């Protein structure tokens, strides 16, 4: 899987952390899902659904700050 680095405003990052915790997901899974939805709606590009969801928080130490 490819990696990218982005910079977010602190309030957006906090909102993502809160949602990720509520959904028991890592932030990267939320971002992948959002990008997949954007690609589908805007460009008609369908992305593998398994890759959108990613791992649950218990499967990863990512975003546990």
C-alpha cells in the first residue's frame, strides 16, 4: 500500500480522531473511505471496498496518540 503525508488543521485532525475512535477504526481507514467515495461520485472510479475499510483499531497501533 502506498503512503502519503498530508497536513491538516488541528480541529480537522481532532474530529477525525474522535470519529475513528467512535467507529473503532484508524484515521487512515476513514481517509481511504472518503477518497473512495469522492472518486466514485466525482469520476465514476470504483475502488476495492476491502481496501477502503482497512483494519480496526485493535489490529493497529496507528493513530493511538
